[in-house]
C-alpha cells in the first residue's frame, strides 16, 4: 500500500542532497556578471579558440595569462575536437572508443603538453567554454567537494588506471539529478528576476556546477 507521501526531488552533489528550493536560492545569489561574460555568448567556432574566449574564462577566475592564452589558441589548431552534441551524461567510462575516450583525447591534447602554470583548472575552464555539455569546471573547490566520490568512481572503473575520476563522479550526479535539474530549469524560466531567469539557458552540467558553490 502506498501512503501517498510525495518524495521531493533533490539534486545530488557528491553524496549530498540539495533541495530544489535551496538550489534556487544559491542561483539567486550567483554573481550575474559571470554567466553574462562566460556562458551566454556560447562556445563559438567548434574547432578554434579565440582571444576573446580566453578573456571570457577570466570571468571564472582562470587567471590565464596572455602567453598562456596564445598557447591555448595555437594548441587548438591541432586538437581532436569532440562532437559538439555529445553530453557528459552519455560518456560512459565503461565503454571503449566512445564519448568518454574522445573527451579524454581532447583533454590530454592540452593537459599532457601544457606549459608550466597551465593546470587542470585552466584547461577545464577553457574546455567547458568550448564544450559546455561535456567538460566540468575542475577548480579547487569542486575538486575538494568531489574527492571522495571521484575516488570511489576510480575503483568502479579500475581498468582506466586513475586514482580519481572526477568526470565519472559528476556524470553520476547528473544522471541521478536529471528530474530535479529539469524542475530547477523550469522554475528558473519563470523566475521574477530577469537575471535569474536567464540562467535557465545554461547546460545541466553548468547548473550543477553553480549549485555546488
């Protein structure tokens, strides 16, 4: 017999549940300038990185210098760019030669040959701008938040050979939170504040990132 109790949808963030009301409050406090500069202009040319895009990453505190920006722009000309329609939710780490491997190839194209000073956070902030449905922003805050979950995912996919798998951990939360994120997006689209309402246009991956703050 069912008791008729409604289970409230919640967003999963690294083993924690965040109610939609609480998530909405976080988004209401999110600095409006950041998505205006970083997110809303879009990913631009699918296989190029521009100087303007490098400047935009500074809205999320990338601190990419002029010289580092020039390196990103040059490195992008030979990058194995992934399909623009692919999403992290579809990137199964247990699948060979799939979206996950394509993402890994693109990430390593930048990370493996990065000059001193170009760290994981900088690479991820550039790649998220170019592929906003695929690459999470891996700054120090998110890395701390997801450390345990990423370690657990690495044990699940031992054949990958990593100690931590942040993409897999965030993918898990996106899949777990699909209905809640859809509800959050709906509520954003009807918000009384135009600045908050505009956030409904960002990807589910970016919404999850903003809620993690």
